[in-house]
C-alpha cells in the first residue's frame, strides 16, 4: 500500500474520547519499549509521527493516526511496565482493555513482541485474553536487526511451537525491524486487503 498521507488526529485518555468509529481501525499493542511507536513511524515513512523513547512508558494515551484518509492506525500505551505504581498500571490496563472491548471499528490488533525473547507470560496471557474475548490479533516480532539472519526465524519457530501447545492454530506472524524498515510492507498488505467496509 502506498502511504499518501499520515496525520496525527488526537490522543485520548478514555475510549469514549476516541474519534468517531466510522472507518476501519488497526491498533498496535505490546509491552512497554517493544517498539510500537517506532514501527508505526517506519511503516508510515515518517521520523516522528508517533513519539518514541528509550525509556519505557513513553506512550500513555491512545493515539489515533489517520492514514490515506481511509483508516486509523492506533498507537496504544505499553502493558506490563514494572516501574510505575500498581494503581497507574491498573489504570493503563483498564484504558487498554476498555478500548479493545468497546472499539467497534477495530479490525485487528497487532501484538508486538521482541523477537530476541522467549515467550513471556504477560504476552501469552494477553493473547489468551484476546482469544477468550473474541478479539482478532496477529503477532508482530520486533527488532529483528538485533539478531543474526536466521536467528529471528528460529525464535519465531520456537514461539509458534509454544503457542501450539494451547492454541489449535497459530495466528498470523510478521517479522519486522523498524531500524531496517523491514516487514512493515506485509502488515500494510494485510491492512489493504481488509480495510474496505
Ligand atoms: P512505549 O510507548 O514506552 O510503550 O514504547 P514503544 O513500544 O512505543 O517503543 P518505542 O518505539 O518508543 O521504542 C523503544 C526503544 O526501542 C527505542 O529506543 C527505539 O529506538 C528502540 N527500537 C524500536 N524498534 C527498533 C528496531 O526495530 N530495532 C532496534 N535496534 N531498535 C528499535
Ligand atoms: Mg510508544
């Protein structure tokens, strides 16, 4: 998909404050610092559309971007950030889960995980919750440039084996690097095929 326009629309602290749910929407979610905002920028060919940081917990609101005046791309706060208070973490979780359960135009959730890590409990539990809640999702592996060629694929295969212990079928998976602008095209291809209402 050719990106003609990518504009920031608004930041929302509640799902009720999000823009009208009139066009298809795709959201990026995952642990703090996994690379959600960076991948959005890489896919949109934009240096700082979404704010990124080396410090986890940068994105604290639901950020909507309007792409090609046709669909929304949404950058969500990270989950599982240990260095905030319990109540702040609970607030984030509530914001995220309410958004996911109530956002009627949400077509797919992209769950980002760092390709260097073995499957983490918090991600597996989140995916389990998506499955139980009937929320469609795909897995996006990030930071592939940090591994040698072949290393990323090996880790993805391990991840898939782990998932297939509890899931009948593995979700769609993408291997990406924001740094090397890799893998975003496949995600955009999927969005192109599904964003027609
Ligand atoms: P929160 O908003 O805090 O939840 O984080 P985030 O998931 O949006 O992560 P962000 O995009 O801010 O990136 C976090 C850090 O990882 C930054 O220092 C990025 O430069 C780095 N990073 C992100 N993607 C990549 C990648 O593909 N390769 C490498 N090498 N570094 C990356
Ligand atoms: Mg972010």
